[in-house]
C-alpha cells in the first residue's frame, strides 16, 4: 500500500504568477513570524472569529500576535451557518471602517469554514480587495475550504450564493487543534475528506480505509499525513483551474444532492454529513451505471458508518430533494453538473443524469421512502 507523509509547506501558484503558502504545523508558534514575512507586522490586523473558536483560541492568538503586530482588532460573531450572511459582513465592514483599515491591512480568519468563507468575502470586497490569512481550526476548513480562494456567504438559505474568488495570502494550519475537535465536527470534516480519495486518488482512499482506527484515535502523525495529502490534491486542482471553469468542479463530488439535503434540513445536518450522503448518492448512480463494482459501492457506503457519518436521512420527501438539487448553483445551461465515478479514484463531470436516476439514489438514502 502507498504511504503518505507530512509536508511542512505547500506552495500554491495562483493566476498572474503570485503564490501563497500552506504551512502545516503542530502549534500556532510560527504564526507571528509567518505574518511578519508577509509584511503584516507593521500593518493593522483584524482577527475574525466566532463565539466557539474565540473561547478556545482567541487569547492564545492575541498574545502571540501582540508581540509582532502593531495594531490588532477583533471581530467576533455568533457561531453557526445561520450567521454566514451579508448582515454579518456588513458588521465586519463597519469594524474595519471605524478601525481605519486601509488596503494594505489584513484580515485573519480564525475558525472553520463559516469564518473563513465570510472573512474571505469581506476581504474580497472591502476597498475592492485586501489581504487575508486563513487559520483554519476545523478538519473541514483545513482540508478544503481554506484553500483555493472560494469565499462567500449564504443568501435566502442558498448556500454560498453570493461570493467571489479571492486567494488568501497564507494558510496556516495547526494540525494539533484537531485533537480537541468535538466528534461531530471531526466527522463533519471526514465527510468532506472522503471525497478526495474516492473521486481523485484511489491510493489515498485505500490508505484512509487502512488507517481508519488511527484517524479515529486522532493520532497526530496520521492526521498530519492525511491533511497534507488533501492539501496537495486540492493545490493541484486549484492551480490548474482556479475559477472552476472545468476540473475544479470535481471537488463538488457529493455536493449536488448534499447541498439540497443541507438546505431542506435547514442546516440541522452539518455540511460534511450532507456531503457524505451526497457521496453515497453519486456512488449509487455510478454503481447502477456499472462503473463501480458492488463491493466498491458498499465499501463507500460503509465507510460513512466507520467515520461516524450518516447513510440515510429522514423527514424529507425525495421529490423535494430533487427539485432543490435543480435549484442549486451547480447547473450548466439548465442541466445539473453531476460528478460521477468513472472508477474508484477517478471522477468526471456528467450532465445527463436523469431525474429517475437521481430519484432512485435519493430514495436509497431516504429512510422514509
Ligand atoms: N470546496 C470545493 C472547492 O473549493 O472548489
């Protein structure tokens, strides 16, 4: 079996020959020097965080940065997807204006995907764009949302409906924070993580299966290798297709139906939980089309169980899920851009998935069907 190991720095090239680093560390200790290297030491920094993360890490980060940054501001909002809105962004703009932030100053997103996406969107739009640094504290944000410059907020319950591509100046990942992540949050990240192996890298999929126990025990060395591999896979794709004109859509594996369930469940299920359901649905259609074998399909489904993720949902009608799927933004001239599997570890974009196929897949997941 192929082994995967940790890297301490991964550089992502962006359009126009600029680049940013993803630093993989076991603590926050190197954050001040990394910010100084970016030239943020003499600038204003606004730490953006939510109520959950602030209770855990804000004082540590503030104390570290106080030594190396001339001016520090904090913007904190109530944790939860329901606050990933334009209203929260407006409040952040206000803090920045009152604090006298100019175009050379910097935002620092300390938290999970909600914090990172919202901060990135504020950074993309405040004064037509200022720098921002991602300090992701959840597994989901470390392996996915902090990398690649997708920023945005939800609008009228539609996820990430308003947004912009705006690349971070740095992604600083402290893998050790994963050891204290609540189990549901950890599983949430695993839901997003499973897509990498299943859709892009069969060796990594096999490795993840093989290391299930150590991952669940949160062995730091294993988690570091796992996070590193996801960052490498994501880097390769976002370098080739930064604005999702083509292959970046493969990273939406599991999201087509997943987003619809997430919306209809009013965000009571977490994003990664819904993605993991969407992965089973996409694998189901691929299996029915004869592209993956019986045992491969059942293994994908059962991996969810192993990682504390759902394999069914209830309380929704399957036709409602299909119509919400059709309203999602993953549409191309009225057709759903579905990500299916050509084989394990190799996904492709399919635009001819029928309503019948989707309904069968959703019925398979729907405990009430
Ligand atoms: N989370 C999918 C992407 O960044 O494209």
